[in-house]
């Protein structure tokens, strides 16, 4: 009888530990909104990234555009460039080679070499992983050679 009570207590402690660890993990991997004023360029960029992560690119595009304008006014070239290149449409309505050429040209701009031009650390992967809506444009896995 006493062994049964001890087993229940151990099971209860294990369940509580699993719930606590699951909650901590979820909190750690979930992006959190920045502590910036609502409507600021940083806020617009965060909201656009959130929409883009959820494959709502058409809704994200105007937010990226407004963020680009605000970052340009603030003379923050790296984030203005980031917002600009994030406006690429998610479908194949653009000329892919021309878009690649345009992005390559963007990389020569001064803001592209700034460490702040890297994607924000809110977990977004941006448009690089969406494949422009076509499976044939997805990156091919590398073939290991011995």
C-alpha cells in the first residue's frame, strides 16, 4: 500500500517536471514581440515577419514597405534593405533571373555588409525558405561524396 502511494507521488512529480520543461521549451522557441512603440519601424518589421512566417505574404508586403520607408527616413540602411528585399512576391509572377540579379545588386549596397542586416532573431526564416511557391525552385540537398 505504501509502495503504491510512493509510486503515485513519483508519477505526479514526473508529470509536473515534464509540464514545466515543456512550458520552458515553448517559451524559449516562441518569438516574443519587441519592446518598441507600436507603429514604429521595428514593430512593423516584426509584424511583417510574423505574417510572412505564417505564409501570409500579401498581408506582410505593405508592412515591409512602410518599415522600409521609416528605416530609410531614420537612415538605417541595413534594415531598410532587409525590408525591401522581403517584399518579393511569394508566387512566380516575377522574373526569377531578374529578381536574383536585383538581389545580387542589393548585396553590393553599404547596408548589406552591416551585421544588423541579418534577419532578426525572432525565429523568422524569411522568403529564402518559401521557394517562391514552386517545388522545383527549392534548394537541392547536397550529395555526399566519399
